[in-house]
């Protein structure tokens, strides 16, 4: 019997520029695509029917894109969001991702880049949905629950009242290289980066004597291989009664789930750099220049002092582009930028 092919993903475009929506619809011919021109209409569409992906502009009439993201998450819509915006400020990108967007793409974009981002986001959305279905099944089966814990991409652990490991899932070896059978009975603090020991100990002590509510914690955990850099984790820890669990311990303990966010933090750093620097020369761009000059003006006014701005220009640069080509022109700009960086302090 021949199985039916999966239905194409449903994509909703929300952008106040009809030319943008038309070009996106033409580009996304393999998907089921609909388009609206403001944030309020986008929310209304999502309330009426499910969509797999929302391509969202930020500056739109009636409802700003960030408000749309917050409303989508508050209403529990199972829709991935990719922001496609011409905003240059780094805060816009970081805030959008913190509010719940899966990705941020700046205009103008290359068509192949948009398609690649959409494919990756839909694939991640599919994995999230599969993971959610597994979680629902785990509620009815202790065996499946154990399977999920052992195969979770997160680090799941249980500590006794002394802060020593009672249980560890496979994430200990997958993420940090530790063999869990060797870590049972060892102190959790042995994993913590020295600079984060203080906050970690405070969080563990506060959780151990506090109510059974989740305590958020961000810290770096050291890899078993000292040559590998520490990984950054977002963790949530709870106080639990070990007597109620199937472990050879009694009294109060701590249950924790830690997610590796190192790559996400690096991505946010890349977005921040791209928003404030020229990608060709790696020098600060006009946005960062205006920000620093504004600060310098305020500082000078406060101290009643002056300051200077030095303007550099490349004579006959157009001649280089016209005679040797733009590739050589780019190399010239990069060479000049390297000399500028070599002549200045890092700050």
C-alpha cells in the first residue's frame, strides 16, 4: 500500500510591504503560503488556523512585531517564528529571540539564505513537536519516562543533601565527557568553573532550605577533558524528598535540569557583532559610531571638555574599483582596516 506524501508546511508572511510579501510568496512555491500586512491580522490568522512558521517583520502598523511574538507565545500557538526585518539595532535582534523567535534575518537577504533558514527552522519545529509527543506519552509510562530521561539532550541530575550526585543521565557523558558511574557520590561543585562557584553554592544552599519551586541558574561547567573549554548551561533546580524516589538515599535533595546554551549565546554574540560592525572590514559601522559619538558628546558636556573626531578617506578609491574590479577594492579596504586596527588600542 502506498503511503500518502506529507502535506507541505503552512507558512504565514506578515509584512507591511506588498512587494516583500509578493516576492516571498513567489520564492516559497513549495509551501502553502498566506500573507497579511500588519501584526493584528497575523494574530487573527493564527487564531483561526494553525501555521507551522511565521515570517514576521518588526515595524508594522497597529501591532509591532515584538508584540506579535509575545502574543503568539502567550496564546500557546505552536508556530515557529523567524523575524525578517531591516532593523539594524542589536537590541531588536536579541530581544526578538529572547521573546521567543527562533531566528532573525536582516533585510536585504539572499533568497538562498532565506530558504535555508526556513528549512532549518521547520526541521527544528518538527523535532520539537516530535519531542512534545514523546513527553505526552511519558506521562502514561514509567518505562518511557526513563527512556526520555536517559536520552534527553539536557543534563538531568539528582543531588543528595551534601550536594553529591545520586543520579545522572547520559547527558553527563554526551555533553561533558564524564562517565556517570564514576561521578556518583562526587560533588556537583567539582564540575563548576571556578569563577562560578560562588553563585552555584548560593543557589544550591538556597534551594536546599527553600520551598519546592524552581530556582534558575546560569553557570559554566567544566569538561572532563581540560583542553576543551567550559560549556555554558541554563539550569533549573528544585528541592525534592529523596524518600519518595527510587534511590538509595533519604532526606532532602536537589533535582536539576541543565541545558547547554553555549551555541545560542555565541549566536547572539554574532548577531550583536553583525549589527554594530561592517562585515567586510570588521570595523565598527555607522550605528556603533553614532552611539559612541553620542556618549562622547554627553561626556564632554558633563566634564566641560572638548573632543575630536578624525575622518579618514581613501583618495582615488573609485579608480581602483573601476580599473581593477570590486574584489580588489574590497581587498584594499580590508588591508587599510587591518592597518587602522594595528594602530589603535583594542578599546
